[in-house]
């Protein structure tokens, strides 16, 4: 079981943590939300909780709560720039359906 970052996403996360001046990594998870049922949660983590599962990818620590892992297991998080738009892209092999706006997904 694992989650990972592309090299582009890892560089973006490392740069942001450096600018913040603190942080141990990126916390990934899911929450109930949106039209399809689930949405991703991303936040910079300043500490590791006792129940966090940790993964390393391109020098970045990824923290995942055990309840979220079945929904994002095997996911690769990318950071892309397309024209004037930039942001994280979730490449999740578990997704069976997504809402039209791309905000939520179903497994």
C-alpha cells in the first residue's frame, strides 16, 4: 500500500515547506463531500500523529490516516501547469466515477 508524488509535485511541496519555514510533509486524505461522495484533503503537516501512515516520495514525507488509505492506495499526486492554470492533479486508480466539476469522486 502506498501513495506517491511525481517529481514536479515533490519540488512544489518542498518549495512551499521551505517558504513556510516549518513542516514535516504533506497530509493526504479524503472526506465525505460533493456530488459524487468523496473529496480529497491536502494540508501541510507540522507534526506526525501517532496513527499516521508515512510514505516517502522524492524526498517528501506523505502522511495518510488509516481510514483514507483504502480510497487513495496507489494514487500518484502530480503538480501541473496548463496555460495560466496550475495545481495538483490526483491520479487515483481507485476512482470509478467523478462529478462533472471534478471536485469529488466515487470508488
